[in-house]
C-alpha cells in the first residue's frame, strides 16, 4: 500500500502494512515469524506473501473475509499445509528443518483449537482431554485422570462433566472441553480458529474472558482467528488483517482503525463497528 504525499490524509498516522521489524536483540521476543509465505492449491494461490510476527506473550487476532486463507495460514504455521514459498519459524526454529523428534517436541508446545475442532463424539470429555497426553506423553492412567481434571477446572467446567459425552453438553461447554484438550500438554502457543463461532454473544464474551485470563495466568502466546469485533477490541493486543492474500494492516486496534486499506476500512468502520469507531475516534 502506498500513500500519496499530497493526499490530505498524509498527516494521519500511517497504517503499518507489514509486520513491524524487530530489532536484532528483540528477535527472541518473537514466537512466530512468518516471512513471504505463499500457499496455493492447484491453480489458486491463497496466500500470496504473508509476513507477520507473533510476539511472545501477546494475543494476536487474525481477521479477514471468509475463504481468504485464515485457516490455511494457521495450518501452514502448524506444518499441516505445504507452502510454495517463504519461511515460518516458531521459537526461532523452522519446522521443516527439524527431524521427527524435534518436530514432535515442537508440536507439544502447540495447543490447537481447530475451526471445526469438535470433540470426538464417541469419547467422554475426560477421554477427549486425554487424547494429546496419550499421543505425546507416557503417563499412567491415574496421572492422566488427575491432569485432565485440573484442565477441566482451568476452563471452568464442572468435574462431573468429565464422564459426559459431547452430545450431552451445551455449545459453550463443548468449546471449553475443546480448550481443555488444547491445553492438555501445557502449550506455549495456543492456536484458536474462530473459537467463539456458534456461541451466543454472552457465551462468546465469557469464552473471550476465559482466554484472556488463561493467557495471563499461563503466560501463553495466542494466535486467534476471529470475526468477533468485541473480542478483537477487548482481548487482542494486536490485530492482523488478511486481504488479497497478504497482511493488509497489523498493529493495535487504533492502527487498524486508521488504515486506508479498503477491506480493513469496510470491516472496522462498517455497520457492526459503531462502538469501535466511537472508541477509536474518542
Ligand atoms: N486442502 C485444501 N485444498 C484445496 N483448497 C483449499 C484447501 N484448504 C483450503 N482451501 C481453499 O483455500 C481458501 C481459503 O480457505 P480457508 O483458509 O479455510 O479460509 P478462511 O479464511 O475462511 O479460514 C478457500 O478457497 C478454500 O477453499
Ligand atoms: Mg477458517
């Protein structure tokens, strides 16, 4: 995005089109470093050169129109989708450079709540939460039971939900159980792909607050795809907007509100964004 120096808006703060470069000594403050990442399927290029930093200990909200590639980027960072170009480092390591053991060790540091990451319907809540433990750790059943109960406490689920099947739970409880599963291995980074979709506004706000509390108490780095403007304004430290396969704007909410990019403008200044606008302008 280029700015016309003669345009009246030149004096306004520039919306930062790319990830802010970090000073060399601040590199380790970066949890995820995405550079010029290109991902496509067949003829179609979905991500055309994504550059983005996720800083250690921040909640980064990732927005973009439906079908623009938010889940694809999430999966690319997790190493689940091959990229055609660019590089991705997590805690300074390129997943592609790691051997199987190194990769498994890295995956243990990821907690993931996929977009349609429902629980396994044939397993109880407790069994669902224990799945990552079975896959990645060698623990006794007694210890796994104890740990899984602690995870239920952490996400605010009653312990008697442990033996229930997903069909017996409300939508909000299912999300919490899925979050407990994502936290099963005490991850450093939590990936959340539209975690509150399908929840009513009150349930969504409660879930957002839970994420915020967990992020602070557990010192998590959170990469969160969300459409929820309330969530973006209340719990995200920074927001990155995806448009046309690139990061169109990134920064705190104020930066996004000041962006000249057409999609970002439409999204953050649209009908649903009345309250944000009032905040940003006031
Ligand atoms: N495995 C795949 N094979 C082919 N196309 C895919 C695949 N995964 C995603 N896509 C396409 O990539 C685009 C972006 O998808 P996605 O990242 O899921 O969008 P969203 O931003 O809504 O999360 C869509 O057009 C989708 O159909
Ligand atoms: Mg998606």
